[in-house]
């Protein structure tokens, strides 16, 4: 089975990325032939700093390894190292609907937030479709916020197959049962995010323990005092229950039972401990791995080589089916 997922190097990585991203990558790599892509080409669709992009690419690579991705077993690479991704984005734009791109909620949200809206922000999902389809992917582990983009990738695959003949496998998404959408701690009706959330409500993987504790203890909770999972009535507490469940693997029922009648204070303090215990070892490994940039560079280069080989036959078929002459 082919597994593919991508993650942007820019923006500090947070607990939401851990839950919908890193945690799933590490778990799914055992199920098949996995490709994890640092999507640096996606990062240029909003304002960014070129120097920061370079170092954050290595930061993210080290973090992926620290979170348990095994570079011997899985292919980890930077999107810009494999030119097939840029080519596929252009070719697939021929079978992507302009109307569907305009309906992407991420585009609508992000374009409202800024004065300059790049064309790349609009065509972003085509690049993402190419990422996935080039590898004949079966399974895409992602968080809930990428659902609509995956749906578009499936539509693109189907339209291409219909128009030019069977070429792409139509991929399925894999969303975690718990923690597919971690919410902002201060505004639990919004997803946790470094672009759309609040700084106080966003727990970064890089945050030191005292910062993690402070953020979790000051999370907004709901009226009443019972620790119960109910996203409608109790969004703040439900989010904390999910976070605890992600960190410890316990079920909601076990967590609810343990804090029955205890109030929010002790509960929050234990959630904070659980998150610190989860992130501490990752941060520690990250520091070690990040210190050796030469080694990271070598590993990324060998990842790119494997990715190029895997993507090339599909790209070639796309050119042929679309009627291009080949050199
Ligand atoms: P990105 O970089 O924004 O996020 C990486 C992963 O983290 C998940 N995630 C969350 N999960 C739970 N709760 C949250 N609050 C939360 N915030 C983020 C995301 O769902 C994602 O799985 N467009 C993609 C990157 C991409 C990609 C791909 C993904 C490019 N090409 C091909 C899969 C396949 C993105 O910007 O993810």
C-alpha cells in the first residue's frame, strides 16, 4: 500500500499538527510504502521570508524524524527537490475546475485575512493533488481541515482518468478517530493554527514545559464543573479531553470518570502534565537531530532521489496520455 502525506515547513508546528499529522505519519508508516513530503512549494503562497524558509525546511525535517518517522523505512523529502510536483500542478490544472477551487474554505478564510492574495493561494489545491497522485497513493493521513482538499484531489484524478484514460489511483483519506481537529485553547470554536488562531491558545511542539503548562491552565473552559465530552455544549472542555486522549491514549469515558465531580482545576493541571510528557522527548530528540545539518542534508538528498524515481513513471504517462511529444 502507498501512503503519502505533506506538511508545510513554514509556521511553528503545534499540537494540532502533531495530532492530525506527525502522530499519524509515525503510525501509518508501518502499514506500507510511505512518502512524507515537506511541502516548501506550498509555503510560498502566502507572505514568507526566504531565509526562514531554508532553515525551517531543516527544522521540519528534524522534527519529523524526532516524532518517529524512520528514514530507512519511509521516504522523507522536500517537494522542491522533485520537479515532477511543479510539472504535475500545471498539467492537472487542465482538469481542475475553477469553480471548485473558489469553493475551498481554506482559500476563502486565508484570502479574507490579507490584502495581497496570490494566484498561488488559489491554485494551491492543484499542487496538493499532484503531490498525492504522482505517487499512485492509496492512503493520505491528514487532519480534518484537509478533507476538502483531498476531495478535490480525488475529483481531479477521476476527471483525468475519464478524459485521458485510467492513469491515477483514487486516494482515500485517513483521519484520526480522536483529535482530527484540535481547537484553539482560547477560542475553541476555531481550529488550532499559527495563522488563524491565538498565540496563547496554540501549544507549540517547541514550547518549553512552563509555557505549555501556562497555556493549558489558562484555556477557556465552559460553565458548570463536570468534565464531559460534548462538542456543542462544552467546546473548551471537550477539546481538553481530546488533547488528553491524544497524549495518553485513554478513552473519553475513562477520562470523564476519573474527574467526575473533581472540577476543572485538577483536570487542567493533569492535561498539562500529559502534554508535557508527550512533547518533552520529541523536543529533546529534535534538538539532537537538528544540530547535525550535514546529516539532515544527506538524508534529504537520498529521500529526493527515491521520490524522483517513484514519481517519474506516472509523470511520463501523464505527458503521453495528454498528447505531448517527448524529447
Ligand atoms: P499543514 O502543513 O497545514 O498541516 C499538516 C497536517 O496537520 C494537520 N492539522 C491539524 N490536525 C488536527 N487539528 C488541527 N488543529 C490541525 N491543524 C493542522 C493537517 O490536517 C495536516 O494533516 N495542504 C497541507 C499540506 C499538503 C498535503 C499534501 C497534505 C500539501 N500536499 C498532500 C497531504 C497530502 C497543509 O497545509 O497541511
